[in-house]
């Protein structure tokens, strides 16, 4: 499978032997692609502040720097 645009794969909704029609019905797509290169992470923490630098470790072990963009109370 190829895409007509560059981007970062954020989520793959299907695996080998999955029914594509079911995945399309449940998720509206086969995968989620980020076109701007940015990723979002939701972190439960009372100690983080907007503008604070953080390090996020990806599932492949790679560490990526980021900045807290917004804080949601609740």
C-alpha cells in the first residue's frame, strides 16, 4: 500500500487476515496518517505546565523531544 502524500503513520487499524470492510466501517480508514509530522500524546500529570519541555519515548525506543502545548483540567 502506498500513499500519495508524505506523512507519519500514527495508527494502523488492520492486520493480516483482518476484514477490510469491517475496519473501514469501524474506523473510516485503514490507517491514520499525520501530514504535518507532529504527534500528540495525552499524559495524566499534575506537574506539567504549558511550555514545559518533555521527552516522549516511542514504541521503537526512540526518544523525541516536545513541548506541552495545552493542559486540560478534569
